[in-house]
């Protein structure tokens, strides 16, 4: 029988259907999105707003090499009609042995449980917003660099992250000094639902650096060289295995800033979150934030703040959540603020 290109194609298709011809491993790429909208009452008026629209991409390039990308679109605070685009994460991950991997790119700095666990999809947040230690720029949210990572090792399910990258006085594509930031983080999961973690971060901020990781207001410029050390401890408990009732998350970070002129100053930022699942879908919760600074702080704006949050979360599904929340914040720089917020957050 004469074999033509058409008959050869038909034979190959038949072979694939019957499993005779081995199939090439297809690249698996997933694109997901998250968005939230809200209404809030503050200072005698009701306001409506849109939160962030998050584009989340993952791809398995080979059996060992994968990609993660996260880009956020949100309206600009400077203009009611313009929006900003922020590339939050671009990571290439290579699994070189067992549960050990090397990662290269722009990461969420693995210094806190919250920062390392929750991406920008608000549907997964236990509360409407992040704790205040992130909003006030206490934590370096992102690091561009390389890291080694291990997960679920041994009976305690030990995990580690060791990262070297550009510091908070540098950018995503270039470092403005020879110093590199160093992050070391470890955690264990001794039982289902319980995670205990600790981390250490070190960086040197050169004089004249514009600190790009700082949140809120105008980005500060370092007036002198500052050596920064951050130590963090965290406890996370989610009783989702047995009773599915209790949620607990507590973190505390101590930041030490040293300069030649003012010496060493410390800041401590803590939050505690607790939730109780009354039914399968209905969870009331509270969160308490406390941020304290030294009197002669050399880097942060010394805005000591205490905040109480009480809220109700209703989970329509895994990817659709309603939250109603009251927040009362006290600060010496601003009058006591009361705010009631309703949010709907979805994934698609």
C-alpha cells in the first residue's frame, strides 16, 4: 500500500487515540483572575470604590521548571479615572531535588506568614484588608533576587526559605549599592492546621536612596545610611480538619534601624486575628493591630497606631465571599477613625 502524507497523518491520529504513539507532555498554563468591590461609611458619608483586579498566571514548562506571574490593576489615588499597573511577582522555579527548589525573580519577601501566603486576591483574605504593619511600610513586601526553598521535610514538615536580593533602597532591575538584602525563614507544621514560623531579614539602605517598598504617602529618601534588621515570629492555626471551627493567626515583627548619627532605634508591630466558623459559610472574626516606634525613629514615620477590627465573613463559595467590617483606629497623628466597610470579592 502506498503511504501518502494524508494516510500517514491518519495513522498518527489513530495511534494517538489508541495509545500506540506516545504523546508529548503538554505545557499546562492556568490564568486566573480576582477582583473586589466595596462600599464604606466614614466621616458622615458613604463611598463606593473598586479594589484591585489581579491577573494570576501559573505554567508548568517542564516537569521541574515552572513559572508564576502576578499583575495587579488598580485605580490611581492621584486621579479618579486613571489606573496603575503593578507587576507584583515574576518567578521562575526549578525543582532540583525532591521538595527542594531554586527560585529566581521578583518575590513576595517570605518574612511574614501573611505576606508569603496571601497574594492579591482579596477573596482569600480572612479580613477585608491586610494588617496595618503592611499598610504602614514596616515590612519589605517584595524582593527581586534568588532563593532556595524547601517544603514539607521530615515528620515535622519543616520548611525553609533562604533569599538574597536587591535591597529596599534599590529597584526591581538594578541595585544601587553593593549590599544585598538577606532573608532567612523557617517553619514547621507539627500537626494538621498548625504552623509555627520565624524569620530574619537584613538590609543596608544607602544614603540618598528612594525606598521603593515603603507604603503610604511620598516614598522617603534615606538621609543617612541605615542598617535594618527584622525578626518575625508567627503562629497560624486553622482547625479545618476536624471541627472546622477555629481560625487563629498572630504575628509580631521587631525592626531594628541603626544609623551613625542616631544610633539604634526599634519598632515593634503586632497583629492577632481570630475567627469562629459558626456554620459552613458564616464566620465572625476580630483582628487587633498594635504598632509602636521609638521616640527618635530614624527611618519610619513614628505613627504609633492601635486598631480594632470586628467583622462578619460569608462564603458563598470558595471563589465568592462577602465581608462586613467595622474598624476603629487610634493614632497620635490623626483623630480616632471609625469606618464601616462592605466588600464583595470573587475569583474567576
